[in-house]
C-alpha cells in the first residue's frame, strides 16, 4: 500500500501540497497510537492542513473501534 500511495498521491494532489505516510504494525497498533498522534498534531498543525487515515476493509469493525477510541457518538463525524 505504501508503494502505491507514494506513486499515486503525487498524481492527484497539487504540486504545492506535501504528504507523509506513516505505517504501523497492523490495525491494533494504529488504533492504539492514533489518539495520541491526533492530539499531538492538534497542538501545532495549522487549520488549513488535513490528516487522512487510511485503513483497509476486512472483517474487523474498525469504525466501531474508532468511535470507541475517540468517544464520537456520531460515526459520520469520522468521515467514512
């Protein structure tokens, strides 16, 4: 996936935009670390910046886990 994104993203985002890809050791690792990373980014990331979290779809119900982790009652706020 990382190799695909490194080749694909420059084709669809403006040349002035930058991006970084962070890989994790599976969904459990991502979901464990994501809340603290988002909180850390919120302290310094400019409002015009965005964060995209890409998770593959398999039998694991990641949406429910994210809702639980972030305390979001409305899953639509998580932009699935």
